[in-house]
């Protein structure tokens, strides 16, 4: 599997170096295709979320599909403005010069998705990475196997396989991915694993975004049915 990871990263670097992902037209095409993927397979998303987390379709649309659709549409509406160069002020000493700030993609991005919102918290950073002109690897959570399988089976059919890859697996695969040098790592998960990600990234001075979860307190009032309390406590 190590060879597959290394080969995948090598191929993505070649794609990025070719300039393929820098085109604004390419970025818009990929984002539009991602939107189409969600629309074409909405029922499959509902089913995957129900299998993994028991989510009701209303909850699934509110917290997962709706979030992704809104994010893609917002990105498409603002992309031209985001990628445009901007004039910047220079010191008086350089009064005869002109300064421009030009946004540049980082390169090849590694994205670790979480299990609790396995669609929206996987695709939201993917949207950002594509919009910024990067190639990327998405590692879905192995704790949401139906959603992970959904990504593996559908994303290659809609998005550019030369620039966007899905790698499934558990802790062993995550460890192998972290051994490689990336240009950016985006991780959603626990503080414990976040420390591992940050430590691995530090070896290569790779910039990291950590979206870390914490405790989720719940209030159970005295009016609740005792049998319901036992079930609720067991499932927490």
C-alpha cells in the first residue's frame, strides 16, 4: 500500500506542476461537477448516512447535503473575485514601484474527513482546495464505511482523476499518508489524533489546519422517562 500512496502523490504532483489545476475554468468545472454529483446521487447519500449514523433524511439534508450545495454555490459566485490580484500599499521608499498580491495554490493537499459529518466535513475542505487550484487526496473516515465507499465509487466518475483522488483505509493508511510530504494538511477529528497529524507535518514544515472536536454536553431533565434515560445514556 505504501507504493500506491507514493505513486498517487507522485502523479498528483505531476498534474499540479503541469498547471492543470491553476485554470479558473478547471476549478469551476470541478465545482460544478461536484454539485451535479450531489444532485444525481442524493438518495445514495441519504442511504449512506442512514447506514453509518442512522440519520433521518431531513437531518441529512440540513447538516450534510444542504451545507455542501450552499458552499459550492457560494464559492462559484465569488471565485473570480478571490483569484484576482489585488493592489497593495508599499513603503514610501518604494513610491515609484507597484505592488500586487496574487493568490497562488499551495500544491497537493491531504484532507482527513471525520465520521460524525462524513459528507459535509469531507467535501467542504475539498471545495476549498479545488477553489484554490490545488490537487488533493481525500481520506474518508473508516468509521463511516458507507459514506467512504460512496466517495470512492462516485467521485472518480465526476471529478478529474488526474488531480483528485480518494484513498480509503484505516489507521495504517493514515499513518502511511502522514509519512509523505504534502503542501497542506486539513484534518477534522479528535485532539489526540490532531497531535499526531501536527507532529508528522512538522517534519516537513507542512502547514496544517486542525478542526478538532471536543466534549458534547447533554442535559437530561428529571421529567424524562427512566427507561428513555437508560437508553440515552447507553447510546452516548
